[in-house]
């Protein structure tokens, strides 16, 4: 039953995404890519779409994967799933906020969760790099292929621009133009 | 609490607007919430906004959902939280639904494939930048370095699932915090 599966998968993702935004990537890779629902390449493409459209990454991702797997109803199930854990938790926290704020248990758990998310995203960066630079698996030929250096160049330029605080949408547009140019020049 | 339809509608409409105009998500929406929910509607105070940020940092889920639920609850109880959350989710839901159909139609065009090949390299850079920002904000001590390294190595090189890994790190953080606090007391 795909709808139930979508709901449950995104419920788990919603319940374990601490730190917002890209903290979700490792979970998406583990739960969505591993199931074979959507390839890693599409996930990375979709990160760009999500950066260029309003709304939080988590909602965008759930709606996208849900709609790919089960149409409109699938999108509803996945989005409901990803929203529900935070919705319920906030309702509970709103009742006992002072206790929550000074809770040692919460503080302790967070002191483990925050660095864990950083380690997990770092590992996601490795696997996304593989998708970007060696989509067909590693072979020594990649060092003699001009496309490898083009992608390295685009990534390096984008990194410099990102640290210069250029808006993500501008960086995505520049990368797209460079990709199109390289493609039509026959380099890809 | 007696809740009027008008208040519920206002909560929904306010968060719909916030959801529709926040690009990139996360903290980008805080100033918008502050203006709409604090200054215009007076549903919450500036102090509440700070509290929301604290809560959002230690609860799962995007800050958009966390704050819509919290402000909605303060404005109009449980129904208000439903209205706020629905409002903030709906714009992205509709837009992405539309885009996913468009993407499916256009993904076989050569120019689009070239564009996305370039974009993937750019996205990698955006993620690295975000990772660096998170690293800088994280408290640095022995425990956090151990957890970072362990999570990285286990996720990258050992075939372990992410959820138990996160749960394990939370327990590890809890235990070390409690031990250190006991030591500090003694």
C-alpha cells in the first residue's frame, strides 16, 4: 500500500529531522533513495528546485516524492506524514514550555543530536559528490574526461560565490547556464 | 477558549502569506512572522518569537511548521494551530505539485538535462556552505567532535541505518551531559 508507506516513511523522516533544512538529506537518502523510489540524481536536482521555490525544504521534498510515487493523494500522504510529528510535539511543548526549556534530558539529547546531524550531512556530501562527479562509478578514465573538470569548475565557482553570500537562486541560475553552455559545446 | 471563524481565517491567511513568500525556508521566515504575528496581529510577543526559535532548535521538523503551530495555538487554540500549519504548508504543497508535473514533462529535453547537470554541481556547493554554517554554530568540545566523527564514519563507510544512529547519538549526548553535570557538582 504505497500511500500508507509514503505516510509512514515521511512520518519517520519528520520525527528525526533535527536542525531543519539539509538535515533531512541523509534521512531522505536512507529512506527514499534506498527504497529505490527516487534516484539520488533526482534528489539533488530537486534540492535546486526547492531552493528556488517558497516554503521549507521538508514540505517541498515530501510533496515531490509523494507526487512522483502516488500522484496528488501520494503528495497529501507524504506531506501529512512529514508535518505531523512537529505539529504534535509543538502542541505538547506549548502546554509545558517552561519545563521543556529547562529540561536536562532535552538539552542532553540535543548535545548529541546536533553534532550527529553535522556528521551525517558531511557523509551526504560525499555521496552527492559521487553522484555529481562520477555518476557512472569510478574508473581511471574520469581523469581524462573534460566533463569531470567542468563539473569541478562549476562546483568550485559556486562554492566561492556561496561564501561570498550570493543568493542561492543566483548560484543555481549560473550553474544552469554553465551546464547548458558546456552541453551544447559538446563537453558533457 | 472561544474561537471565532474570523480569527481562524486570519491565522490561516497570515501563515499562507508567510509560506508563499519565504524562499529557502528556515530562519528567513522569522522576520516575516515577527511583523505579521507580533506587530500586526498581536497574537504573540517578541519574547515568544525567541522562545519559538529555542523550541524549533530542539524539536524535529522545519521551523516553519514549528512556528505556525505555536503561534496558531497561542492565537486560537488547537484549531488555530491546525489553521496556521495548514496555511504555511499549502503554498509550497501546491507549487511543488505543479512543478513535479512540469519537471516530468520537461526532463527529457536536452537543454534541461544539461542545465541540471550544471545545477547538481552548484547544489553540492550550496550544501557544503550550509554544512560549514552548521559546523560553526555547533558547540565544540570533545563530545561533539567524537559524535561528529562517529556519525560521519558510520554513515559514510559502514552500512548502518540513520534512525538508530541518531537515536544512539542522542542517548550518548544525554549520558555524557548528565555525567559531566554530576562531576561539576561534586
